[in-house]
């Protein structure tokens, strides 16, 4: 089912079209990614969906109703992590979580906070001031506050930015566990394409305020398999060397060229999300 639907939406900042005839659907019960270079319009789309900013043209629907018809309870079940959201430096982690729990009106907040502390691995940082946290633990705490009211829909704008690989993996595991109930939806924007590939079922790539491609990761991989590459390893003057060729035609040509040498191996390189993304931005799609 479609949760949010953008239909031919335009959003302009002065003379710049941040969204230009933008049409996009967010499906329920999945982790999906909205990707693009800085300035492509991702954050603008997130802010419109969260009713933070208006738009000039088009229509945005929530469960097939106009966005402004969302009920108070529906709005409260939508979480939005933005890089502009800041925590209070002088509060410690424990008081920060308690503060946000009070804002959300969490009834059994101690039980809820304790569960999240364990899930996010924050127990040893509870008495540490926000200002003293590493960037990784700060981001973990920030994301944790978004889980306090058990949102049904969670928009995460650059959740992996500036984090070490261990914390990135921790957060990815938390996100995948969160949607297992089937009634949760997570929308990610990130430049960490490797992690997006690992967690997202649906991939949408936008450029200059427009959607370029949008499909499941599996179908995108199948669709662009035509552009797969091959790696040839060979011996020359007792030294191991390698060369990458773009397609099967080039592979046969290169093998003909190297036929007087000892070929060690020929391997097919998997087409990655990074590969597809770079093709979109080099206008090859």
C-alpha cells in the first residue's frame, strides 16, 4: 500500500527548482532509499512529507488523503531525523532520552527507555554529557530519540554520515529489526551506498529535482547486468597483473590480445548499487 504519494510536485527556492514535476511513492512495510547528489532534492522531499515546508504545485497524499488531512495521531507516528536536529549539550544521555519521552507523552517511559538503551548499546554513556560524546555515539543517541514513540514511519536523512563501520552496522541491524513487525516503514537518504544496498528493498535515485530510476534493488541489479565487467588476472614476466574490461565483447578481445601469456583467472564483477548510481549521474541511463 502507498503511504505517501507525490504527484507532479514543484518546490522552488528563489529561482531554483528543488523539486521539478516530482512524482514519488513511499510503500508501506519496507526500508527504502531516496538517493542523489547534494542538492538533488532529497531533504526537500522529506521536509514536505513531514509538513515542515509547503510546496507550490502538485499534490501530496497520505494514505490517499491530502497531506493536510492527517490526524494528530497519524502525525505523531511519523519520525523525522534531520542533520539540522541538535541535542542539548548540557544534558547527559539519560536525561536527553527522558526529556524526549516526556515530549512524546510516553506513559511507561522508564521501561521504554531501558529497552532502547539496551538495543542501542548506550548503557555506559547514560551519565555522559551530550557535548562529550563522539560523533558516532551522538548520532546513535539522536536516532534513539526517534524510536521513543514507536513511529510507524521513520524518515532518516543521512543516518550513517560520519560514523565508523561498526556503528553503521549496529544502526543497520536496528533498522532491519525494527520493520520485522510488518507495520513499520523506514525511508533513508544516504551517500553510504554500500549500506543502502545491504538494508534497502526499494531504491529511488533522483537528479535535479526529478526521479531518474525507482525499483527494487533486485530488479535494478538484473536490469543493469548488461553493464557488468570482468577482471582478468595473468602472468607477465613472472609478475601477476590484472585488467578490468567492461563487457563480454571487450573480454574476448582482451583475451585474444593476451593469448601468449598465462591467464590465471577470469572473474565477473558484481554490478553494485554504486555502479548503477554512477551511471545515473554520468547520463548513461
